[in-house]
């Protein structure tokens, strides 16, 4: 049974390592500050006890007052999973650091979020639209897209 | 960036040319386009182009009630609609906290495993067709798939987009003549699979075309979060039915076939062995099918409490996940599909580099994608 | 049954003989083309658990006629930037050699258009001209896929010409003459028994020359869509189709004449034996086409140069030794000997040789 | 490529194909031979029972594309709304059967027949007159087990049923 680690005790571990970067930790998810996303992700991936080597899914949500990107992390050996979240607040040019360096699976999934939400990921090798053609203006999955 | 084959004194400069294995090509399993840069026959670089079948299903789902989304999930991976329905219904039941009667669990497992065999039949058939076997294995496997489609048509009324499962159960109970027909199918099917093996398993030319071709190393497979037969072909023993058993998969005993090297031949063998394991599960599920209700008490317009849920199952093509966010209204606020085939394609360019065009098609065929799910 | 021999210029003077046999050959090719098309589609279908054409005429017999009419009425598109003259000439250059091969094939007794005493050399020379036609088609279509297909055709024919020729030379040694009529006359024991390895090599090489499965790389459906005949439609495409089947017919006829004892056989009249044997060989070609996947281009070349070519040389050596050292021993002794040698050689060769490595560091 | 099994694998494959020469082909000749569809088949048409329909419009709301257009009188006539026009645009409809499941008064059925293709898009528009149940426009047993029992048994490939001549 994949044990879903609770955001709280992971938050305590991360708080010790990187003070001040956990924005909010609920029972089943862990919200991290946008700019410290990479360090926390690298920490989660490389520490022997956790080693989340399998990023299952990257999803984007538009909550109108902010964009949220959800990383479902899994570890194949310990068979436990964690939900990591990051938010970006400005709507004109939302940016988040790209995790392609850590998990190559994020390549297409981040391009999809860029294509449908407009969140640009800094450090992504070729951030282009994946489904829509180049000339398409606007990002369809935003709540204010008509 | 012309490659130069340097002999001692003569430098031969061949200028690479770009070929479009475009949206309309006999072996791209749907409207998938590859811009392949060729140096003679050798693939130098490949750039995939998606979006020819993008219908915006995730945007459509935001205007539909939870029940009206089910016909949409049929059209995601149109070769495995039952598994899409099951994954979506499990995610909504997890979101809304709905329990499901015992009989429905067994019916769902039977339908999911039948769908796995049907999807693998198409996968293996089209893979061997890409290797060049002129239609024969493909037509044999389609004949077996027809038997499964007859069972699905008996149960749901349609042969491709079943729209059979509902949140909290299934739309109608299984008719009485279903179990005898299923029993007859289970008695015959192992014989047919053995016949495919006699035709293909150690056919020298298929071995030559598939063994050692398009190797996906183990750690790269984990790094790109491949799933399903692609991941297990590379030797990673990870199957959601065992690792994170949903519905009642922990009651059945079956084992997970894995490949060794991670080449096209291993992926092909993993799919054939998985068909045999599905038959084992089907036998146990058919014996244990209890009597009882097929729908739990679910209001017509389900209003799950505000919140989010991520449910995923072992679909035939990989780890199919649904990420649902609900704001308490009758329609999902956000409906995201984790498409296993889009993610399995992440590293297609690296797997193809250095091989010939004929191998490029075989490698692409061994990953077994379905464009409905890739483009959503 | 005594061998009925027709006088060389049978119906009187030379020109009458030439006229009668030209008509016979052209009629034979067209009728057998229709028969083969229908036969292949039906045999292929039944082996794939389906029915095949059965709507046009009884048992679908008029289906090839219907196809022919359709192809005649279809619009004939020439690619804009393609080379018009070469595009128009290619089907002719591809089809005519396939028809010329039949000049030396004896249908019965003395019944052949020209009893050349260099029959085999003539066949080998003519059969490689079709490659020029196919390359012209590939080049003139101004299409990437067809150019690739045409390049593959040249590569495969060049590398398969030598094993095919060498395996036939073995037969010529036994028969003592190049003329097909003498070869048939010398075949008291069908040469397939005396030359099992030669037959195998010739058959595999011939499959590659008429690019039939498992060597149909020229119009490989999965990667090159339709190879050289992508840009062809209408009667030009029909001619290519005709050329392909005429070549298959030619190969079956050559194999029958050279290895299976041509028209000789008990009971049935001679020409019927010839047709039956041609039919059997064609059924084997169709049977292979339904089952076997396609070989990759570098494996095809490696198979020719590392597998067929050395074996053909060895086969030639063994046959020559047998004939020179033991000329008086009756040939029946050599049948088991040759079959054993063939098996040993194949097992030996397939143990040591790795054919084609595949990945190129780019 | 190594020929390590000396062509035996290919020979085994050839025996499989040749054995099919003796087996019966699986195809059925559609216009002459017909297979019975499943008793719950969702044919490409809707059938509407005017007597039972109370004009409540649940089916129109259940349709996720809005293919059903219904207009009724405003006031209740012996506690039924009198239906003025009831149209189904089968060009939009994807035959998912959600409307049949939603109808509380069992007035809507899927059709058992699958040969309703038309030449012009306009003919796809079904209106009140040509939606009643007639002998040649039969009702499918989808969601109504009672009706399913009356329909002929489905012809399954599993029992080698090729349909009658």
C-alpha cells in the first residue's frame, strides 16, 4: 500500500534544513515558497530516507487569485508518496523554477502547463507550446479565457 | 551539423535531410508527427509534434456535471475506455468518500482486466505490423479482440465508447448470459495466446528487428516516470495493482512480468505475459463474483465537498491518474488527466537517435501510444 | 512419358515461330498476372481467417479485371517538380525486362521462343535492368520517401545478384550447359535434391531481387509508406503492379525450370506440370509473405555478403569437386550427401556470424 | 541478427499460418448475413413515448451536449405539461444513453436499429412525428431489462456464430 506521507512531518524536516521556506503544510500536502522550490525538491529527491525518484504527475490549477502547480512525488523503493505544491501570485507573467533538472518527466508536463496556463518555467530546455500552434494567443485553461 | 565518416584521408560530408513522418502516416498510431533529421538511413535527431487531436477535454469537463464527464473519459484512450471510466470513478469516489457495493468491485475488476487484454492485443498487433509482418498477426489479434468487444457490447451496449461505469457503481447489472460467455472466452483464450507465441516468439527476423533495439535503461525509465509495460520492460517491478492496490486487487494473486534489458522485444514479451496474468485474475474474479446491488446510494447530481483528490490506476498503457479539484458545485473545478502515453514519449528522441528509420518506427511502435490520451 | 520434342522452328519458318510464341508469352503473362493477383489475395485472406474478394464475379474471379479497369480510369498525376520524362518512362523500363525473361523459358518440350545456348546468362542480365526502372521512378518522383526506397532497391539488388548467380552456376555445372532446355533435359533427378543449398540460396536471393517479403524494403509500408510508387497513380502504377507480379511469375518459372525439372513429370501433360510447379512456388512466396516480418536494410546487406555469398561459393566448390573427382558415380548417391552438407554448412554459418549491428554513434 | 535457431522459429510461424487454410474464416457478409447486436445496444436514434412523457425536461438537462430541444405548455394539464415540440439533433448526439437513464417516467428509449445513417445533415434532425415506437423502429433493451428479454439473443463470436444467411 503506497503510504501517503503527511505534509506536516515532512514540513518539520524541511523547516530544520531550510528555515522559512515552507509556506503552509496541510495533512496530505506541503506548500513551498516558489523561489525555494528547487532546493526542497532536490532535498526530497536525494536524501536517503525519502529519495522521491519518481515524479508521477505535475498538474496546474488556476485559483483566480493565484496559480498553483501540484507535484505528485513517489518513491519506488520505500513505496511512499508526497504531494508538493507551489504557488505564483501575479497573473500577467507567472513564473516558477523548472524541475526538469531533477526529473526529466517534467519536460512535457511543464510545457503543457505553460501552453494551457501560461506559467513560464525558468530553466526549461525548450519551453514551447505543446498542443496548440505557435500563433495561438491566450491560454485556454485559465478561468478568464473566453 | 553534418556527420562526417572520417576515413584516413577522404572526409565524406553527407548533408542530413529532414523527413516529416507526418500526422497522416500509416504507422504513427494516430495523428502524431515526428520531424526526423536523417543522415542517409540513420536518424540523427527527432522532434515530436503534438496537438493534432487536442479537443480540450480538460476544459470541456469543467462545464459538465460529474456524471456527464464519464462519456468524455471514454474518448481519452479510446482503446481502453473501461479503464478510463474506472480511473475517473475511483477518483470521484475518493473525492466524495463514496463506498461501493461488493458485486460492483468484482464487475469492475472483470471489465478492467478484459480491457487490458483487448488493449494489449492491439498494442502487440500493431507493434508486429510495424516490424513488417504483413497484417497476419494483427488480424489474428483483432479477431480475439472482437470476442472481448462482444462481451462489452452485451454489458454496456457499445463496442468502443462504453460509458458503462458510474460514480458509486455501474450503470446496469451484468446480464445472465454474460458469465457463461466469459467462461467460454477464458477457456479458449490461452490457446490463442499460445498460437501467437508459436507464430512470433522466436521468429528470427522479429528477434533481429526487436532484440537490442531502442533500449530504455532502467534509471532513465524511472527518471522520465515511464509506467506500464514500458517501465516494466526496463526491469522495474512497479505495478499500481500491487504497489498501491485500488478496489479489490489485493484479493487476487497474480505476478508482474518484467523485462531485463528494456528493448522492444522485452516490452513485447511483457505485454504478452500480462495478457496471461489478466486471464488468471479473470478466472479468480469470475469465481468470486457475489450477488448484490450494482449502485450505491448516490444522488443524481453529486456535490463532492470542496477539496482535491488524485486517484490513479494501472491502465493498460500505464499509470493513468485523475487529479480532481472540486469547489462544492456540481461540476469539477479542475479535471487533470495524467496521461501515461504522453509521459512515455518524453525520451523517444534519445531512444531513436543512432538507429535507422526502420528501427525508429519499431521503437515508436513498441511504446504503444494512443493519441486521444496524449493530446487530450 | 516420352519427351515430346517440338522441332526448333515448329510451325514452319522462323517468323511464324516467333509470332506464335510472342503471342503465347504475352498472353501467358497477362493471364497469369490476373490469376496470380486473385490467387494471392484469396490465399492471403484465407490464411488470415478472412474471405478475400468474393463479390466481383463467382468467387471474386473478376476482381483483378475490376482492379485493372479502375486503374485505367484513375487520373494519372505527375508530381509538379518531378522529372516528367523520367517519371513517364520508369514504369516501361521496369516492366519490359520482366517480360523479356520469358523468351528462354521452355513451357513444354521444345516450346520456347528462342533456344539460346546462353539461357541462364541472358536471364541474369535482363533481370537486373528492372532496378534501373525502379530507381528512375524513385528519382523522378521528387519525394523523399521514394528516393529512400529506390536507394534501398539498388543496395539490395547489387548485393543479391552475386549469390543468385553463383547458386545457379552450381546447377549449370551439373547440367553441363547454359541453355534452359538442356538443363531440363539433364534433370533426371530434379536439381533441388542434388543442389539443396543452391536452391535455398537462389530462392532467398530471388525473393530479395523482386523485393518480396521478408525483403520488401523498397515499398516498406511501415516506414516508407509505398516506396518508389508513391507518386504514381493510374495506369503507371498499374504497370508497376504488373511488373512486380510479372517478376514474381518469372522467378517462379525460373525456379521451376532450373530446380524442379521444368515441364517433366509423370501422368499429367507437360505444360500442365509446368503450371502446377509455378503455382506451387508462387504459393510458397505468398505463404512467406503472410508470416514473416521485414528485415532491416543493414541486416539485408549483411545476410547477402556474410551469409549467402560464402555459402554460394562453398556450394559451387563442393559441386565442382563431386563432378570432377567422381564423374562415373550415379548422381543418386550425391543426394543424401549434398543434403547433409547443406545442413552442416547452415548450422555452422549461423553459429558464427552476427549479421548487422544496428546502432550508429551519431 | 544471429540465426541462432537456424530458421526453426520462422518454420514454426509458417505452420501456424498454413493451419489457417483449414479453418473457417471469421468474416460475416454484412448485407446478406447479419449479426444480432446486443440486447442493450445503443442504436443511432432515440425513441420517445408521447403518452408517458410529462414534459419535465430532465432528459434535456441530462444531455451534456444539449442535443434534446423540448418546449412545453406553461401550465399543468392533468399534472402533465403538454409537449409542443420535442426534437433530438442526432447529428450532435453521441448516443451515451445518459438521457435514457435520467428519464424518471420511462418515456425515452435507445433504438435497437443501427442503420439510421442519412445523406443530408438536415435529415439527422428527429422531431416529434418520427420518434414513436413502430414495428420497424424497434426499442433497445438499454436500461430496461424487461424489454431486453424480448429481443433476440446476441450472436457472439465466442460461440462461432456467423449470423444467418
